[in-house]
C-alpha cells in the first residue's frame, strides 16, 4: 500500500498588535508553555522575537488564527494552558460559532456566561431548552452535568420554573455507606458534592444556601423521589448509569407540568452489581425516537478537561472494543 505523502509545510509571519509586553507574556505563558502546547497539538514550530511571530508547519494557518484569537483574550483574561486547550478543542470540534450566534449557544448566569464548546455541547444546550426530556450520554469531562446545572440555574433565574431539583443514585462504588457517619442524608451528601460545587460556582455559596433553605433548590438521593410529581421544575438525574431499571422508570414517570428533565451518565462506568441491567442503558434503548425526548452522545473528542483525560478515555474504549472482539476461550 503506498504511503500517503506528508502535508506540504507552510510558513506564516505576522505581528500581534498593539505591542504590549505584559499581554505577550500572558499569551506565551511561563517559559513559553502555551506556545509549546500549540506546537505539540498542531505539529508546528513557533518562533518569536518581541511581537513578531513566525509559524512553520502544515497547520501554520490554524496556529496563526489561534494565536490572534488568544491574544485578543489577553486584554481581559489570563491565558492558561487550560484555556489554550479549550481553544484547540473548539476548533477541532467544528467551525467556530459566529459572534452573532454565540448568545444562542451559551448560558447566561449571574457569575457570567458559559459558552458551548463543540457541536455536541451546542446540540445538548439546544435540546435541553426545547425538549421535555434530554439524555446526555458519554465519558467524564464532556460537560454533561455542568451544562445541565447551568441551564437549570438559567431557567430558575429567568423564572421559567420555580424549583431546581438535582438527583443522584447513592450507589456504593467499592465503599460501604453504612460505615459513614450520620443519618441517611448525611451519608449520601458526599455523592451529591459535584452538584453542590457547580451550584456554588454559578450562584455563590450564600445564595445557594438560602435557596436550599427555602426548598427552591433541592439536592437529594434518587430514593427520595418515589411517589412525587415534579412540576414547575428543572430536574437533573446525574450518574444515571447506576440506576436500576425500576429506579429509572420511577424517576422518568415523576415528570409533571411545566417541567424539564435532564438525565446524564456514562455507560462505561456502571457500579451496579454484576448482571444487573443499568436503567440508563435500557432507557436510552427503549426511548430512542420517542417524540419530545432527545439523546446527545458525547465521545472522547468532546472531553474539555485536561487533554490527557481524552486520551485515557480513548485507551479504555479501545481495550473494551478489543475485549468484545476477542471471545473468551
């Protein structure tokens, strides 16, 4: 089989203006860490003298556009390696959203705006706003829970709903709940901590505490949902891969008037006892194509945490595929 010829190398020379040493240092990062990250991810070589840049490589044009985009950010924000990673991720996920459309692909919160990063996150936000029930399925680090909480907070702030209910199953992932101190609520509280953290970041500690005290925000284990009808609320079920079939059916049938449900989970991280069917896996299969229900499937390419997280997810996925393809002897 003939070997494909390497992409032709190109070179770009340009100046970043206005000349500002502080902004250039912000752009480049400590010991040029941000430039090294761009070189590694785009397979280019970046040379700099003051505000004059020379970029060489097959993707030199992409690197130039990203450097200009990041330099604009230096006027108001710190450009960290994480921010560079997100900028790279946005471009790898598809064409950038036009400025005029950015409001429709983001969430407006008291703490500031949150933009969707990539096509799957944009679809996810759109479905959450237009469907009564949305499933967000995929690996850790893709923003499933964070964006769901953000949309719920936005709806609460705009008074489109009266309550925000955040739910997780309290499944023992190698640890025994019975040995934790306190009553049932205190025992399951650590399982709900990621949701609390997202709320505190978006609304502030004091405001969240007041809303919880007034039952405007409720954070509860899944077992507390039985027998209720959840009306005028945004209801989020997180870590749904650890629900049983009966629990999932019970939860989905709680949907009431003027409410939206968001169900998130990662089918590759099921902590249920061996042989027990995941309620998420079953619901996704049974409800596919049902009117009013949307499903968004995230992949390792959508991971917006540290770039190593995406590679870890891909390695585990590859191992799972190999295990399925090789029958036991």
